[in-house]
C-alpha cells in the first residue's frame, strides 16, 4: 500500500434542469428524471450498476445523458441509439433542480401517437395539424410527448418546436407513482421538522414524527430535499434520517444474503503492487482472488460491489468512498504481503483499523481463514488508507507473502483462491448471524 491522498471530488457532470420522460419498452407513464451533461473529458459507462460491470462505452465532454433510474448509487442513463448504461452517481454533482420542463411543439401534419418509439407499437390515437404538444424527450426520429396524461411517442418530423417550454404538472401523479420503485426513501429516526430550506433556522413546513418515510428528491450538502407522504416538500438534515443503500434494506444486514459487501482488489493498472521473486505482480492475484470471493459471495446471495473488475488504476481515496456510497455492510480489501528480503516471511494476516468498527469483522474472517494452507498470522492493527478512511466495517487481508516462494506457489493457485473465498463466505456468514456488527 502506498500512494498519497488526492481525493477526487471534481464534479464530472453538470446536472441540468430538465425533467424528461422515460421510454423503456415496459414503461408507459411519465417518470421524472434528470439530464446530465458530461463535463469530464471521458466518463466510463458500464453495463450494470457497479464497478464490477464491464465498461460498455465512454462518454465525451459535452455529451448529454438522460437518467432513467437510480439504483445502488448508480444512475441508469440513456445513450445514443436507445442503448442503456450505468454511471456512478458519486461522480455526479447532484445539485439537480427538480423542475418539470417540457418543450412545446406544434404538430405540422396528422401524426399517429404510439405507445412506444416504433411504427409497430400500439396505436393510441392521432394528432391533427396545429395541435400543441408537450415534448418531454426526443431521440432521433422519435419524440416522447404527454398524451392523455401519459407518455406516448410520435414521429419527430411532424413536430415543430415553438421555442417555448412548459411544465408537465398534469402528470405529477403519474410521475410520482412511476418513481416509487427507483427513488431513494429515508426514514426519520426522531421527531423532527420538515423545513423550507436547508438549515436549522429555516422556517418549518410541518412536524414529522419518528419513522416518517420521505422520498429524496435531491441532496444538498448535509440536507435532503424530500417529499413527505402527504405530498409536501421541504428539507431535512441528513443526521435525523436513516438512509438505505438501495431499495434492498434500510438497516444493517442481519444475514449475509441481506448484505452489501464491497470487495477491493488491491492495486491495479499503473500500480502493480509488490512482486514475486520471479517478478509476478501482486495486482494480478488480488484481482483473481477477488473474482473467486465475489463468485462465492454472490452464490450465497450477497450483493457484491467491486472497486475494480479489471486491470485498472483506482485511486486509493476512491475505494472507501465506494463503500460509503453503497452503504456497505463490510469492506474487504485483498492484498499480498511482501518482506524486505524475499523468502524471509510467510503467512496471511487480517488487518483492522478501529477496534470498535473493524475488529470483530477481522476476528471472524481471521478465524475462518485458518483453514488456508498458508500459516495464519492472526489479526493485527494496520494503518492502511482504504480501511483508515472507511466509514464501513472494513478489513485488509494480506493473503500470504508474494515474495515467499512457498506462499506464492499457493496464493497464485485457483485452489488456494477458492479456499480463501469459501473461508471468507463462512466467516461473513457467522459474523452476520451473530448480529454483532453496527
Ligand atoms: Zn498490496
């Protein structure tokens, strides 16, 4: 472990203020969503909501992405050609204004209105020349419009934009219903107030009792902009609510199959880590081992998030941020040790940073890892950035000495990696079953 802290908090996006419709083939009601403008030179777009998913493409500066959904702290975005991909929400500056802007267009020629963006889709009706429509989203030949208070599609070539914008207030009900499945909910953990602005001196909109469920519209620093069950909107401090990592649970996991586990393959890309006596790189085996652990964890029903899934460089400072953003129940970083002189040390060690938060997890994992063919060095305090700066229960496991020839022979084998995976699953299972975390 090396590297300095240069925490990247640069916003990669500017969130613009358009509320646009969604157009998944299965969705017929309007759903509120945002448009993001890519502000970075390059942004990775992945096949799923996590770093574990392959990069399917990249977006260039200035590109606009429409957000369809949000899950597990990732945004599902629409790409050119109606493809869909995912970008990390924590790379997004989330000062989204939740306005409901739509463009006003005039119909130039009689046009069919369809359920989806296809000439073979169900015909919902037709619009006559001169009709005014609200366009919530356009992509190539098709535009999504508000039609009978729901979303429908017409051919773009029969529309002429007037240059005016409007709101889609008539579809507010549909919007909130459609969003229920993907929006983040929080619960108040005390009797508190909904306020008109973010700040403890702001005027009170209404009183909220403990356990009140709120829908998060936006986050602004320490304050959430929320909608209460009665439809009123306002602001609430993030320290008086509990936030789920996703729709899965709003509390700490009580069993492994409820848990979100972040697996961190040490090093990667331009950072090779330590080397074997023959020059084999640590980054190769951390990734192989993490792959094996992820497979076993997923088989056990856990939600697994990887900080890297290929030979790529990931800043050390970003790794704990990933754990925080998915509200991980455990963060496990995998490394291999190296002694100053080769073949002078061997065995695996489980490192923790805090006694209160990390030590119990370290103990369970270390006990379980005693099955491994390398010697156990037990648990130890370790001042490693990825666990030191981690708000989640976290450990760093050095699964053997890479520059010890005996250890290397073991740790580079799939048998050893598989055994480590089984041991870690067993350790986590017992850890969660004992109910002694958080
Ligand atoms: Zn390392």
